[in-house]
C-alpha cells in the first residue's frame, strides 16, 4: 500500500513542488489548517502530514493542538516546515508531537530521505503491533492462570483506549484492587495509590522511564472501592512493546495485607512475634551487619524456605547465611546494603539462595537497619520470601516475546536485537545471514488445512535445529522462512557446503509435499555501517532468486548484480509512478498486433500491447515493467491508463468508419480482484461510447491458480455485459482443462511455445490439434499466436483453427500506422 501524505501549506508553489518531489507516494494537499483538518476527517487515514508552521488561517501549532486533542497523533507522523531562523518554532513543534522538521527552501534529497525513514518507521510500528496482537492469546492464557495479579502497560494517569491500546489486566489484579480492567484504565494507578506511597512509587517509576533502572520492587497500598486499602508487593519490569509507547512495563502484585498486618502486630507486640512469624510465607530474621550475616533470630519459616532448621542458621552453627546466598549475588547484595543504610532506606532485593538439598530458588528480601538512640547500627531485620514462581512467570513472558510460539525457535524480534548488537561491535569479523525460503506453503494449507501445515513447519524446524552450532544460530523469520545467522564465516565454500547438507536433509520431506526450497545469503562485516533491515531485505531477495534455481543447488548470494537489479527496478517503478501522476505520460504507449481470420487472412481485431520507453533505461520489456507494476500495485493505475488508451483507439476506429474491429486488452489478476473493476470498465466504455462487441479481455490461465471463484465471478459479470473473454498463453500454466467447462470465457489463445513446436515431432503437433478440438467441443473460439511461417499456418488451417496472429502477417504496429494497414 502506498504511503498517504497530506501536505498543509499556504504556498501553492510549495505544495506543487512537494507533490512533484513525492511522486511515488499518494499525496493530497491543503492550503491551510482548517482545510487540512477537513481532509483528515473526510479522506483519512493518512500516514504522514507535512505541515507549514507559518500560515495565516490556523497556523501549524493550532493544527497540531487540535489533532493531538482528537487522538490522531498516535498513528500519524507530522513533519513541520520552518524557515532557517525558526529554531524556537522547531523545538515547540517537536514538543507538541511532531516527529521531524524540514527547513525551507526544501531540498529534494533531504525531503525524500526523511520521508523514506518515517515510512519505514511506520512499517516497523505496524509490524510490532501485529506481532503483539499475535502474542495476545498466549499472554491471556498466562494471565488467566497466574496466581498473582499481572498488569501490562497499566497507565499512571487516566487515559482512553486509543491512547493506550496495549493495556491488559488479569482477573487476579482486578480481584486484589477491587476494580474492573476498564475502571482501572479510566482511573490510573496514581489515583489508587495511598498518598504515603506515591512519592516512593513515582521515584522508582520515573527512574525506570528514564532508563536508569530496568525495574523495581516495592510494597504499597491500593485504595479499594469500599474505602479500604489493600497492601501489595509490587514488582515492575520494563518490556518492549512499542518504541513510542508511554507505558512499556509490566507490573505484578501479590496481596500482602495479611503479611503487613502481621508485621504491624510484630512491631506492636513482641509477645506475639513467634505466633505471627510461624504463619509468615517465608522467614523473618534479625542479623548482625558482618561478613557472615550472623543470624540472631530466624523464624520457623526458615525450614520450608531454606531446608535448614532455624537452629542451624543461628550464630552460624551449621552454616553462615552468607554461604546460602548464591555466589554471584553476594557482592551486589552487600553493595545495596552499604548504599541504603546511611539513608535509612528499606532494602528490596531479589537473588537466588542454595537450599540444603542443593536446589536453588529465587527469594525476595525486604529489610531495614535497626539503630539505637545514638544512631548506631545495631542489627538488620527483615523478611525473605520465595518468589521462584513469580520469576518463572517473568522468564516465561520474556521467552514468549523472543520465540516463535509453535516451533520454540527464536523469532524475528530476537534476530533484530542480535543483529543490532552485532553490527555495533565493529570488530571487522565476517558474518552472514542465510534465509531458508519455502514456497507454496499456502497451497498446502488450502489442500490439507492449517494444522497439517503447522505440523510440517515443526518437522522442518526440528530438522534445521540439528544444524545449529556455536557459530550458527537459527531463527523463525516469517510463516515460510527460517534464517541461519553465521557468527563467523571463513569462506563462501563453507556456506555452500552447509546449504548442500541442508538441502539433502530437507529434500525428501519437501519433495513429498511438492514444496520448493531456496537459500538466500547476504555476507557482511561487523565494522560496516550496515543497516540491519536492509541486510534482511537483501537476504530475502537472494532467497527468491534461489527459489528460481531448482535444477541444481537452489542458492543465491546477494551481490552487485542484484543490487543493480534493485536499482533498475526502483528506476522502473519511479517512471511508472511518474506516468500515473501524468509526468511524462507519453513514455507509456500501446502498439497493436493484428489478429486475422485464418480462412481469408482478413483482419478482424487487434491485441493492445503496452510499451515503456524509459528516459534512462531505454526500451523496457513488458515482461519486466508489468512485473514491477504488479509487485508495487501500480498495475491498477497503469492498467486503467492502458484501458483508457485502448478505448480511445477504438473511438478513432469508429470515426474512420471501422466499426467491426475489436481490440483485445490484457488484464492483470490484481485488476480483476479489485472490487470496482467491472464498474470502472463499464463506466469507461460508456464514457467513450464503445460497444461491448469491440472489447476483448485477455487473462493468463495462471490467474485461476488462486482466487478461482472470485475471478470467475468477475468474468461472468463482464461476459454477461457482452464483453469477450480470452485465456492467453493457454497450456503453459495452471491446468484449467478439468474446469474449463465452468469458466466464463469465450476463447482460448494457444501459447507461442506450442506453435513453435509444430515444425518438430508429430506428437508435439498432436497436442496442439487436440487443444483445438477440445476448445471447439466446448464452444470456444481458438486463436493461435506467434505464427511465423507457412508450415505452421497450414497445420492450423488443417485443424480448423479460427484466428491467428504473428510475425508471418504483422509485427505489433504503432497506433498511427494502423490506419495505413487498414486503408
């Protein structure tokens, strides 16, 4: 889909210049802010707005403020236009929500480069949102089953669903707070937080938002609807949801009201301490601040938590508590205490301990220093709780984010992160990405079903995993693609051998399913300023080339030739865009090849053949530029232009008195699948006053390999209006013989490859004759294309072929010269 851009500028010259610069985008313009707002509402959605700050009718700042209030900025990237001496305006515009600025006078290269950057950012944003949506069901299962409250992207202040689309709160969180998910979103967590806890909460939260910490843990109180407070232990961690999203975090809470009440009673009554501590889900302690954390008091919960009896831990009788703490956490824990004690702050720390049986569990310690009247530290007191299950859930969430849910293989999100890190290493090491591209998986799904295809993908993944090693990692990239990342590459031969081994392992499995396999490789060095996204794109392009080479090892390395091919493709695409925008429209023209009655060689019609004469590339083959047009979806406006030119030619024939000739127009499957194609064609015929008998539509038989019913239905509508339908290149693609009786067609055009073989063995000729007989039995007319000699013509006559075209009679002729032939 082409990026949609709205240009809001009171200068008509600037609007025209920008629209011309951005010819290959869909651009609409407005002369002031009010007109721009009207277009946003009437013609939206747009992807980008190029906004002049200085306009007499509703300036750019007023425009920004209004679209911000309406919630339109979330999916809209605004680029402001300023003058060179307007630094303050640029800063103000960015603060109000603009993402970039361009200074006047506008430089073409700078504008296009920035537009392309923001277009790519929009694409990545949509991909991330799609990926997040795919994971939602998995996350919801975890949320529903989790024994603790979990809230993803729970906002600090009230907001609408549009402002925070990622919020997700599980039932336990609702139960603990007493509010529904919808009410929590409307209120925000700051309003629910006890006034005494807000300061500490905001301190940690703001540090996390600024990137100073990855998360935090604290005890706090939530206000419930009935006016009471509930104590919770809250763990907040950063997660990657969206780069521009404000609430990239997950919070987990446990109701610790009972524990807090127990702590309160412990402080109020030393006499009931032992009773309260016996019910604590963990252990309570009092210890010296020494090298062994020598325990002076340990509650009975020590046995369940550590495996040691409380007596074994007291005064280091069996083991110092220092030795129970995981070795890798000891220095960190001591440093935390040393920083908190002078500030009289509470410790909240998570670490692993080694139980008596040698197993390890995660614990959360909450403690504080006990000071005497002189301010001297006497001891440390606190509690230690088992949070292993909570940590396991955190790890599970991280795993789900980074792995494909079906195969368990790391996903594209993981590959992007690894690739970004590797490209920043700058150590000059040689690396490579190799795509394993599987074709026709959608066909397998159509035939055997989704679950069959998923099981097949799992088998393929299991086979590929066997080839992973310390220097080769595997990633699930897209539905039909895997990627191997080579951390170190010694030679191209090693990659070729690796691909050969993979091909041999997968060949039998894929052969049974009639699935082709292609490898695409892009090599790079870590010191290059390479763009990860460009590397992945290059890899996929190479893999498509690999799919084309099925007669030997199907592998292709991305090289300068492919790069040049990409450049050429972009140049063709640019010229097609210019043609559709009425810039150099004369570069696209139609030639007409006569179609003759085989009996008397009289001309009965013409096939319209598109020609592109590029400014920089010269004459470009229709096979090439039509493929580019279809790939870029420009075939819709290009096809409409071709139809328009063909209808004007028919109108010229009418004016010259030639009313019996018809013109055949080639139509792309993409055009046929467009909902309003029939209405467009019929309206165009009405506009030019062209009768249906003068129009023939040509489609290739491969069009029926997918969307058969939709396309056949469209052809039925056209045929019902009297338009003649022909299947072009018959016999070279999807076999429609078994269903031809159902097709809404009038004519078969035998492909040139069959005509060429008429001079060869008799059995090749017999096939052509059989096609003619079959078509006639079904009531279809037969056209033979590519007739180049008399022997071919005589054969076709003897087998009652109806019509012919080819160089034996005429080559494609320019429009103005057609009348010389007819006159």
